[in-house]
């Protein structure tokens, strides 16, 4: 990954959509330029069902920077 994305934690990656407990298939890399440095990428996780909704939510705010398969996201180390 060419920019720093926050590592994701846990053995199971769960969709970030409210109330969803599905396995995440996608990582949405985003940045709020008012509070994050330009190279910083926060991560929301999305299942296939919620990918379009979460993409649109971040996109209308001009926060979305990239979408990658969840298995390509950096993982947190340790407990």
C-alpha cells in the first residue's frame, strides 16, 4: 500500500455498517482533511451488501480515497 492505512484489529473483520455483523470483504480508505494529515488513511470495513452505501457516504463528503480487498489491509500486531 503506497500510503499509511490504520491497521485493522481482531481475528475477524466485521462490516462497519451500523448493526451489520457480516464478514468484511472490502476496506474503504478515507481521510477527513480537516483533522487528518494528507497521508493518513482511516479504514472502514464493508461487506458486499454495504459496500455501495458506505462508498457513497464517504464519497459525498469527499473523504473516500481508495477501496481495497480486506485481505490487503495491514493488520495490528500483538494483543
